[in-house]
C-alpha cells in the first residue's frame, strides 16, 4: 500500500477549536459537515443553496459557526449562529416543552375482598383527595389464597367505589381480573 503525501489544508482564517468530546456533540458544525452543498438559513445571511466552502466563508466572515440543523434534508439545512448560543436555545426550548407536558401521577389503593366499612371509607377519603389533586387512581382488590372464590364481592366493592367517586372522577377502565388482582382505573374530572 502506497503512502499518500501530506498536503496541508488551506487556511480559511481563524477557526474555533472543536471540543475533545466530539462524540457527544449533537450537531455537526463547521468543517465536520460532510455535505458538498448546503441550504443556508439564518439572520444576516442571504438564504439559499451554497457550496460548503462558500457557507464556511460566510460563517467565518460573520465570526460565527456553521451548524447543520437538518442533516437528512436534501441539501442539508445549515444555520449561521454562535454554537454555544444555539445549544443554550435548544436546552431552553426542551426545558419549556418539558414544563408544559402534563405529568400523569397514578395513585394506588388496595382492598381485600372482605374490606369492612371503616377501611373502605378511609380509603375513599384518600381517593377523593388524590382525584382533587389531579392524580389518577388505580384501585384494586387483591385476592390471596382461596379468597379468589369471592371474585363477585371484589367486583361489587370496586363498582361501589367507582359509584361513590362519581362526582370527583370518571371510570377509565371497568373492573378487570388480572391474575390475583381485580383492577379499576379512575381519572379526575376536568374542572
């Protein structure tokens, strides 16, 4: 195998050094962009399709970075912007989206097939509190050993529970037997 002679790259002016942890970088920037031509977008830039050399010169002229924001497009879309500022904006946008996303909390309430009235009322009070806070309630009757013979009692208990919570929440799932558990799901009513 023949060795190729070393040819230095042309100097296009000062270039910001890339971080050493290149694998962690989510976007290709500057000379790490592998396309021959790119679609340039951004402020202070005439939008259009440019060769990669022209796009790098434009970015250098403005003292900014060329960032590949859409590598799958034909040609890839690049933006002229300070890379650190771009990353900061992306993190900020993700944080805002995360804050807007509703978090669904599911609270569980466990009954036995022969739960007496005092325990039932105590758990009912907790369920009302959970639904008023906006959490979903997953109530289940756990059948232990031979108590599986009392399936009907468990179903009646869960339906009574759903009926008592009718003004606070609606039933998502009617009582279903899954293994040794009979489960009912309730979600809070919209205010």
